[in-house]
């Protein structure tokens, strides 16, 4: 059974705005690692981050501590 992406959640809408505006972001993982790039897409399980070398990275949502726009 596939989980649906709840587009009514503020967090989902904020990530969609980051995707649409192609914002550079920092993503801190629960391991303590920090990765940076642009969010390309999201689904109910994962977020795809494109790193500065234009390489995609699939990150499980449960591994994300936070995502914020890069200053």
C-alpha cells in the first residue's frame, strides 16, 4: 500500500516552494551530517537533493532532522 503525499501539510507546501523557487538548502540528517543542494522532488517516503556537482541524492524522510534555506 503506497502512502499518499499530504499536500495540505505546511511542511509539504514549504518544501514544494523550495522546489519551485530552486532554493539552495541545507539538510541536516539524524546522523549529524549536513548536506547541501537543491530539492528536486519529494514523495511520501523520500526527498531528492541535487548536490553542487549536479548529482542526485535520495534521502529518506525519517533520516532528516531539518531542512532550511541556505543563507
